């Protein structure tokens, strides 16, 4: 649709395509909820308020209408699904936009994997934006299928679907000035620079922030989250399958700082996506824990859009993408209707959009494990044994040690994991 046509419809000189009536508008700009109507032309909202006419009218029967949810950081590969199947799982939950870091597939296929995800971004059911994977592999000690250099990543800047540099997991490399890490950060200095710095504090956090890193999603305590907010980082609160940080971090949210806080799922597996949901689950949980409903919805919409400079997303506003959800209970939003780009794509938890997963022949035969001789045991040398200790519900690990032959391997000192 040409711009002058959109403006003419917004002016009321021509009918819109679709008019949503009898709704309670969740206004994430002002924090208000009030009766309104929303006119849509093509894929965009053109008018909000009474008096519009349209070729088609849909009575929302008093439901609440809010912008579609945005996942600030997700590895779609962790859903164990292809992007179309992932979209099918989250779209019905009201998640209409995701910002994905394809570093799992990049570790297998390198740039080809990233390009596969970019193709999925262009043609998918979701609005899917990609961050260039900064740490492939996560450390030089890994044996991955591919490595991405700064030169490899620079080419991705040409894509309008690439918003910036994904989670800088190699925070020691950045803090201590590793040349290749600095080249990556400098190449993306005009974009969004996502962080990943569990436990980083004090001067080292300042050094990380001074490099231009804008966010972190690895906080596990209120104190850590508050320190990162205070140095100007946007806080992504994460509720993944393998890391549950939401309940621990919700107490940091205040009306004064909530505009600097977003929600992300990072790594969420099928059972959790199907049983609990995605960002919608986080919104409901936040409201149940005492966050005001519009504030919780704003953290899942407008805040994320603004952080990523995704103009036209995250609010119900003239000119914005008509990515919308309608639901019945403001205290526990479950998407009854989901619109993406002005089209009804899901209803009552079922996908109504046409769904045809593309063939993925490119990624077949990429798992190459030679079972013969596979051996996870490490011969112990000396009396002291050092192991990595896992912490239930967390990604951070412990460095443990114990005497050979003893059953107990006790915590020796805690150290944040690098990935
Ligand atoms: Zn991540």
C-alpha cells in the first residue's frame, strides 16, 4: 500500500480493510485501558478510535486488545523445531515477533546456517529478526562445525532482518581487549549490541558497558540485575527451560525502571512451549506476582521494540504493524485471537493461517557422531579430581573438586560459566 493511500484511510476519506470494534484497548504508551476501535488497512493499523468505516468489521465482544508479544532473545534451535514449526507453537500464544540468535545452527553450518534462518525470517508466519551470532564457537576450546570471524559477520549487516550483534558471550575477551572480539563489536557499533555476562560486576562490567553492550539476560539475582540497570543496560528477564530467572528477578521491577526491562525465553523446549507457553507465560506470571498488567504487557512489547529500534512494532498505534492479540482476562492474558500483519492467524489456540513447512534438505546429514570409540570418561591423574557442577534451574555452573575415590565432590568455588 502506498503511503498516501494509508494516510487517506487514516484521515477517514476512504474505508479501511478491517475494523475491530467493541474492544478494550491496552495502551502501552500511557498505561491506560479504555474502550476503542482499531482500523486496519493492508498489514498496518491506520486508525485508533471511533468513527472509522471498513469493508469488514469484527466485533471483539468486549475483549482486551494489545500489541503482539515480542521475544527479546531466543535460539529457535533450542525449541528442537524448524522456524515454521516454532512459529506455529508460539504464534497461537500471541508471540508475533522474535529476535533470534542463530548461533546453534551457525555452530554446525556457519554462515550457511545463518542464511537459512534469514530466509525463514523473510518468509515466515512470525516477524522474525536475526542478530549476528558473535561467538561461534563460544570459546576457542570448543570443537564446533564452523567458526564465524568478524569478516564473516560484516556481510550480514546488508540484511534488513539483521538488527545487530547477538549476545557477546566472550565477555572476558571483550573486557580484556581481544583484537578479534573488538573487531566484531566495532563492526556492529551502529547496531544493537546484545550482552551475556553472568556475574560481571564493578570495573569489568563498566569495561563491558563501555564497549557499547546494551543488554544482558544472564542475571540471577536482584543485586546483579540492579547493578546492570544502573550502568544503563537493558535487562532481559529470562525464563528458559534450562534457566528459571523470572521469579528471582521480578522483585527488581519498579514503575521507575520497568521501561528498561524486557522478557526473553532464550532456550525453551517443546514441552514447556506447549504446556506453559512462551512470553505469554512470563506476562501471566509477572502479573500473578504483582506487576501491573499493562506494565507486564509493555515489558513484553513496546520496551523490546524500542530497545531493538524496531519502529512500527510493540504498540497499537496508527502506522504500526497490525500484530495484535485479543484476550478476555487482563489479569491472565491468554490469546483468543492473534493477528499478524492485519490477518487473523490464530484463534482459540489453533493456527488458522495457511501453514506449509518448507523442506529443509540443507540441514540433513549434519550430525556426524562416530559411535565407535566414543568415550566420555576422563582418566583421573593424581588424587584431586576437578569437575563441572551443575546447579538445578540455572545455566551457571560450579567448579567442584574432591578426592579420587570419595563419593562426595564438593563445591570448591563458584565461577560463572562462559556459555
Ligand atoms: Zn542466548
